[in-house]
C-alpha cells in the first residue's frame, strides 16, 4: 500500500511539472551523447548529460546568429539631413 501511494504521488507530481520545455538541442544531444558514452566508455548517463549541455550550447549559439538586426536599424533618411538612396550595385559582366 505504501509503495502504491508513493508511486501515485510521484506520478501526480510528475504530471503537474509537465509544461512546455525549452530544450532546444538538449534532447538530440542527450541521445547522441548517451549512445556515444555507452559504447565508448560504458558511461551512458555521463554522455547524455554532456551531450545535452553541448547541444544546448550549440542551439543558443545558432539562436544568437539568427537575430534580426534589421528591426533595430533606422532606414536611410529617417534621421537628420537629407535622405540618400542606396547605391545601385550591378554585378553583371
């Protein structure tokens, strides 16, 4: 009876904690790291943790690269002075 109560309480607490996870890169990294750790050093859990951390770091780096800086920059002519057009570039030979 005590085991059943503990298991049901654990299940309830787990279901209450379920939400939207921001684990971009962590799951794929954990799978790859776990398999590699299992086969290379027989330490699957350590490999999964390291893979999760590495995958998360790579996902953060990719997210920083994809920032849209165009929304922060004012178009030409929006500030002081006269507006100037962009120079026309023609690369045809």
